[in-house]
C-alpha cells in the first residue's frame, strides 16, 4: 500500500467512523480477529491433518493397502514439522527495553510514586522499570507469544524527565503511560492498542530472529498490517486521548496540558539547539564532555531556552494531525482536554525541587554519570574523527586564504573554500560563497545540496529547488534530501506537499534495496568492464589487501548495472590461499572483513567459489589484475 493509498483509506475510514461508529467498531473487531485466525487456523489445520492420517497409517501397517506405508509416514513427518514451525513462530523473542533496570531498594521514592499512580489509574503492575537517557517516558507491552499475547509490561522513564519535571508533573506523565494498559476507559481500545503494538513488533522482527520465523510472520504481516493500521487508526488516536485523560485526572487538566506542551518544546529544543551545539564543540575540543547529562539538566533548568520555546510554541500549536498520524497533534490533544491555549499559560515556571531531588536523592549523580559515560563511549570515535577533520579543514582554509591574496583560486579550490566554510565555520558566510560557485557550475550536486540545506535551515523555501537539483544528479542525496524537504513543508503546514516527498523517499528506498541485491552477486551473464578508478585509489585498495595473509591476488572490475547507474558498481575478486579447515562460513567472514577495511564501497567475492566461465571472464578484462602477494 502506497502512502497516498493509506492516506485516502484513513480519511474514508475517519468519515465512516464518525457517521457509523458502531459499524466501524465491528469492522475493526473482525479485522483484528482475522489476525489471530492466521496462525491458529494454520496450527489447527496441521494438527487435524495429523489426526486424520493416524487411521490410514495404522491400516497401512495392519492390512494390505494400495498406498505405501512410507507415503503416510512422510506426510505425518511433514505435518509435524509444520506444527513445530508454527509453534516456534508463535514463541517470538523480542528484546527488552534499552536502559538501566532499576531495583526498588535503589530508588524507593520513585517506585512508591509509580505504584501510587498505577493504583489510581487501575493499570497492571509493570514487570520492571527502566531508566534511560531520553526526555520521555514510555510503556511497552512485549508479548511472549507474538500476536497471541501473554504480555510483559515494562515502564521506561528518562533521567532528564525526572530531573526537569516536578513530582506532580511526573505523576501526570506516568499516568498517561499507564493509561495505555488500563481498561478503565474501555477494554476495546486497550485491546486494539496492545494488538497493534504486537503486530508492529512482528513487522520489524530483529535480524537475529530465526529465518523461518521471519518468513512465517512477514509473509502475512506485510499484507495484513497496513490495512489493520488504517482501520484501527481512529481507535488508536482515541486511545491516546484516553491516556491523556488518565494523565489529567492524576493532576489537573491545565497543569497536565502545560506538561504536554513543555515535553514537546523541550524535546524540540534538545534536537534543534542543545545537541547541535554539543556536537559542534568537536570542531575545537578533541574529546567529548564528560558529564553531558549534568550539562543537559543545567541547560534545561535555566531560562536560556525560554525565547526559543516561545517561538516554537506557535509552530507546535498550529501543526495539524496528519492522516497517517497515530498520535493526535498537540493542539488536538489540548482541545480534547478542554484546556486553554494562551501562550502565556505555557511559559513554564521551573519547579524549585525536581523529581530527581525527591525521588532519586543521592543516586541522581550516579545515574547521570552512568549515562554520560555510556554516551561518551558511543560518540568518542566519531567525535575524534570530526575533530581531526575540523583541524585539517581549518588549516586548508588558512592556506587557501593566503593563496587568494596573491593568485586566483581554481574552481576546485573555490569549492573547497565554500564547502569547508559551510561545514566547519559560519553558515551565513558560506551561503554567498556557494551561490557564487553555483553561478558558474549550476549542476554541481554537492553545492546544490549544501545550499539547499542551509536555505531550509534559514526557513527559505528556495532550498527545495537546490535540493531537487542535487537529487536529480546524485541518487545518494535522495533520501536525506526528501527528508529535509518533508520536514520543512510539515513545519510550514503544507502536509499535502510533504506527502509527495515522503512517497518519493519510500519509492527510492525500495529501489535501493533492489540495487543492493543486484550488486551483491556477479554471474557469467553480467557485463564486466575495466575499472576507471584513479591510481591513488587502486594503491589504497592494494595497501589494505596486503594486510590479509590469505590473499594471493586480487582483480578489480566494474559491473554494468541497471539500477542507480549513476553509481558505478566495482567488484573486487580475491584469490585465497588454500587452507585445510576452510569452510564457506569462514570465507564469508573474511570477505566481510575485507569489505569493511575497504570502506564498504566495493562488492568483494572469492575467486575460489567462482565457476570456470566467470573466472576466465574476470581475468580477461583489461587491467583487472591489481594485486599479487609477495612470495
């Protein structure tokens, strides 16, 4: 189902739900039952087949039969295998929530608050409470038996959330999450919500799941889940409103509405200001800050972000609910609560005592340090790389500035100045430099992409034209370019226009998957041509190949491809030394390591597994032999 088809279907169903609410619920109920029927009917059919075959199987042993005994035995074995596959598919293993698992003796105050809210809302007790580093909270119902349920419930609370919001505000946030589990506001909505979450998990089974399990579920899920999502969209939104009512009942509607607004605005501030500024520090600082979450809490706890939030409030409150949104817009949620929407009401007064002071006490610094260390370990490699690149860029810019005083810079050098200024220096200074460069090279993909991004960041719609030019020249720019344009259009309330760009991104993603499949293998039917890589790149490849003692020689060719033809497909074929205990698995692991060493830009295969015709074809390409190990 395309995005446009989904949008039209959801609009039609929304109208149908308003006009015929009872009939709509019956349809949603029957569609949900269909999802349960798929595995159960298959299982029942297989078991029935086994039972029905028992009598003829016994007859074939006890008296003369025209059908051989082995036929019934094989059928029973096949049906038994099918039953095993279905039972194994039902027992799907899902990962636990990410974060630190809390124990009651560590944070008794937090557990007491959670229990009080749970009792008031009437929700089941969570099997565990996790703490993570997000400014958010969530509840996850993870089924033991896939779509058949038997759920475990996990509550996850972000440390920044506890540090910024007061206990009363936190009470409303947790009540909202428990509202997804309770049947207090209607068992049907809760059942649909949990069923939808189970199907969503099955649609995105982790790669480590058994292949036969993924095959069993995904054949059905890919056909069923889009229609189930569309038919239950109205119910899911209503369930969000019900969860909001749980949050409002735990505090007060105006106070809870203020909390909703603050959550959205704070997260927007973190994404657009805080984390952007933190990562920019890599240009001048060789290592990331040590206590990043202490810095985050301090930043959100002072008044430095008030002007940003006042400006962002208008954008957030004007945003409308899109046809495919499972969550209603902020304005719709506030309206459903019956709360006021004056801006002054939401210029939040920070609490004198945060929830962390009261609920975590002396453990607060421990958790903050723990998440800071985890974040630092995660980003330090990319941080150092960015720092080295920034220092090299600064040196290069200085050299070019000095050179420009005595001679005219080449086009490549002018682009270096514009590109490095945009990436590592002042964005506003870079825009006229890039525009000047594009006046001479209007089809330059990277320049159009860079200028388009900068213009959209400055809320200038001219950036769309430049991004489109970049995408037409370079297919690598399509996904990120479409995302930036879609975000810009949504921000400015142009939802219909944004849908077209989302559809283009989805279509290109499908093409990418097919292109990867086309490039992953090489056959004798493929057209192979001499590579056109510069000598410097070939020397780099040979240098990396020399690190592997098993490689005797290597060939480099270019495969002609139909999809994304603007991106050449280079294939490196390595000849491996014979080893006694070699196996296909060890060879595959080695080929992956070689590909990683080469930067993942090349298809790497083994000549040892190539048939004679293809072997001769590869060796016959002019200049294909690029490496021979020293004997």
